[in-house]
């Protein structure tokens, strides 16, 4: 056989092998004896990127994803990744694994099963030409083994490379928070001192009521003293008038109506039964009763 014939045979072999969709590279191609619930399944975390690769092909390829039960039966039908149809390259970069059905992402419930596999279809065909190994997806509520976790104790089993990346990011965040703590404390101190120095609305109301009552007490004390002094002064005037039986006119020296002259020339205060007698014109007579003229009845 000539060298040309050998070259042609090798070329035909390459065309036959690579003219169809070949096996997956990442995730690996599924072996015949693989089990979907095996503990050796690759584990990928939701939200992390994944680079899916397969053997190069000459035509286009459609990349699909399936959800599988632990017994190997699929749940529902196939779903596509964002822009995973009519691919001209032998790889697909899933920049962020998502299963919420938003922005072209597939929609899966990890609580039903977290086991998945990829299929490749050549040039829009309906028969899968490549089947990937089963893999497990995990998130904050479902671990790598498919167990649903409570919110308080949820933990995610991730590959070592992913865990180290998360630890590095957490350390950076912690250091940035630590470095910003002094600034935060210095900034908040004036605000706290300002708040503590202010008076509450209840204290202000109490001060207002106390001041008002104090003013009223002072005004009442002044009015009470004024009224008492006036009453005392009036009582003194009345007392002096009653003590002096004569009028204020020294020229006349007439007795007041409250007094009368006795026979011996002394004066005393009239009793209530001895009110001054009044003439017809209403003027009081301090000298006592007056006899009428005798010729008045003749």
C-alpha cells in the first residue's frame, strides 16, 4: 500500500471519528456502568461558573441539561442553558450556574433532586450523540448529597478550589470591615453624645408645667399680701373711729351717733338696743330724746 493510500485512510478515520459529536470532556463522558446516585459524581455550586467541553465537531451542537432521580429516571424534559443552541465551538462557558428560570436559565427544584446530566444533539437532531456523567448541584438549602437543610444549619459542600476562593473572599471582607471600624466609631460618637445631651419631650413638658405653677404661686402670693394689707388697714381705720366717740371736727366736738352722754358727763358706746333716735328729717340726735313743745296739743 502506497503512502498516499495510508494517508487517505487516516483522513477518513479522522472524519468518521470527529465528524460526529464525540464524548464529553468536562464533565466526563458517562461510562456504561455508572450510577446516578454514586458518591463520585462531580459537585458544582449554584452561582459558580462552569466550563463545559466536548470533542470538536464539524457541525453545530445543541447543549441540554436533564434532571434525574437517584434511580436513573429523568424528571420532566430537557432544558437549555442560556444561548446553548446551534453552538459552533466545542465548549460552553456557563458563567453562573442558575436553576431559577430567569434570564434564560433552566428552572429546576433541587429539593426534588439535585442530580443532573448534559446531552449533546448534533445539528438539531433528536437523538443524543453525547451523554455526560451525572453531577450534583448544591446551593444554600440543598447539600451535595441532595439533603434539604434548614436555614439555621445550612451548609454547602463545595470543591476544594471553590471553598478556598470563598475563604479568601471572606478574609478580604473581614479585613476591610476591621479597617473601617475606627472610622465608624469616631463618626458615631458625636451623634450619640448629642442625643444623650438632649431632653426628652416628657422632661420638657414637666419643666413647662413646673415653671407655670411657680409663676401662679408667686402671683397668688402677691395678690394675697395686697388683699391682707388692705383689709388690715381698713380694720385699723374702723377701730380708730370707734375708739374716738367724737367727730373729726375739733371745733364742734360733737359725739358720734354710736355714743351718748350720760348724766355724769361720761360717754359710752351704745348697745344694739340703744340705736340713735332719729327726728322727722332723719338726722340723728346725740343728746337723747327731745320733748315736744307743750302748746303743740292745744
